[in-house]
C-alpha cells in the first residue's frame, strides 16, 4: 500500500483546499491511501530556541516518517502561503523530514498563483522531491465547494487523478531514501583492521538504498564512509551513531540549531534524532559508526 499524507494550509472548516485534498482521498486508485493531517492548528509557534520537540510537532514528524509521499495545498494570503502552513514547514526545516519525500503541491485556484509559486520554492528549499506531473492546478471557480462536488466534476477530478497517478508511479520507481544501514560481512578473528579515508572511498559507490559506503563490521558495530554531495538526504536512524569528520567542512543541522564542523570534529547522535549536513565543502567526508540495539542504548 502506498501511503500519502495530505496537508491543507487552511484552518477554515469549509476550506476549498481541504475539500480538494479530501476529494483526492476519495479518488485514490487501488493500492494508494490518502490520509489527511487535521492538526495544523495544534502546532505551537515555531521557536528555534525551543530545547526539545513539542509533542504536536513530534506527532507530525511521526506521520511524515510513516508516509511514502506528501500532498500539500494552501490558500493564498498576502501573496504567500498561509501562516499556519509556513509555521509547520519551519518546524520541519532543521529536522529534514521532507528530504527526498515525493511531494505533490496542489493549487486550488487559477488565480492564486503567487502562493503556489511560493509553496513550490519553499518545498524545493527543504529538499522535498517535487514530482513532475503531480504538481497540478485544480481549476476551482469558487471557494464554495465540497469534496463530493470536486470528485464528481471531471474537470476538477481529472487533474487530481493525474496527480495521484504521477506521484504513485514516482514512488514505485524510486521510494524515498530512508537510509537503511547496509550490512557488512563480519570479519573473522585475526589482525586489527585499518583503513584510510582514501581506502574507504575507494571501496565503491554506496549500495542501493544506502547513502554511505560500508567499510567495517564487528558485532553490532557498522562503520561507513559518508560523503554527501549537494544534498544530505538522510533521515533519523534507528540506532545510536557517531561521526568523526574526516575531511572538509559542513554545517551540522539538528532541531533547535546548527554548528560548523570540520576535520577532526566528533559528533554523537542518539537513535531517532533528526539531523543532517548542509553546505558541505566539495571534499567533505565523514566516518559514521552505528552500534547497539534499535532504539539506542540506555544512558
């Protein structure tokens, strides 16, 4: 089953944008499920100094982590997306929840192109994977519509069917990167193991479904060499991990802040903690060590 999460940027009960997304749920083809997120108004105002993750934000991130793709629609206010949607996206920026997530932006009006263009720009900045053919305009001529009316009008339902087909095909062709850790064959007892950065990078490209090159494995320990280019598409991992920056520089981003890192920097990331690297130098590479059980070790 392909699971799509749908987020409307409107808090209005009779929202045309929500009606479009509800119609998409009704029109979903076999094998595709569209679930609406209805708690946008529960999110607190974004505060970059917030020391933890507010429960409502954590629940949204859980929903995003569980889905295969995303549908987003927003009304236009002051030539931009709604403040409620912008607030949600700001909470998700540092954590990288939309990275490589197949996404369809839906425009519920022929006249509201500025908010739609703004939405596309914001989603691209967050490294969401905008799917060609799935980002469409549903040509509503009035805001007084219901989901049933949208689904029954082929002029409106047609673009939605095309969008759903396009995003489902994109997911089937290349699911979102979830950064599974590639297994490394255990080594028999014997001499100590050593590898340079050059040795690790020369071990070949990352295997399918992974972004790093497996280097060494022993018991629960897996050591990889990670050298992202342009974008860091990783999502939170199930196990505790250590980074030792091998070369180059980057910005290490986590909820609530970021820091510059360079060769020799040591980082510990507990299991499930959202994080990513940004603004990597061309030669950036880091050792990554995963260890312990899923869920992380107890302090």
